C-alpha cells in the first residue's frame, strides 16, 4: 500500500523520500532517498493515531504542496487503517 502511495504521490508532488512510522506497532518503512527538507504529518482518525508520515526533498515545500499533502492523506488514511488492523490480526 505505501509503496504504491509513494509512487503515486511522486506524480503529484516532487519528493525524494518518504518514511512511515507507527511506534505502537514498531513499524518503520523508508522509501526513496532522505533529504534535508521535511514535511511531517500525523495520520489520525477519530482521535486515534495510525502513525506518522514524512516526505523529504532537497528544496523547501511550498504552501500549496503542503496543502496537497494534507488532501492526499485523506486518500491514504482509511486503507492504511484497514491494513494496520489486518497486520495486527495476523501478528496475534
């Protein structure tokens, strides 16, 4: 899911890297190359944190790109929530 999301977001906003972290489930995934300019977003539904996602590149993100990231998170959050539920069920 996150591999596909990373590939698709690159078509909308130029990013060099993406990192997803979920400390509750001890998950940390990295895609692409980490650069010095970072945009961090929390993935939440109904006051429940589903992890954080960070995007990086060599130059600063614009306000329009930051707004686009927030909009694109709405496309990711519910599929991610379902994937995490499945992950937890399989781990038990």
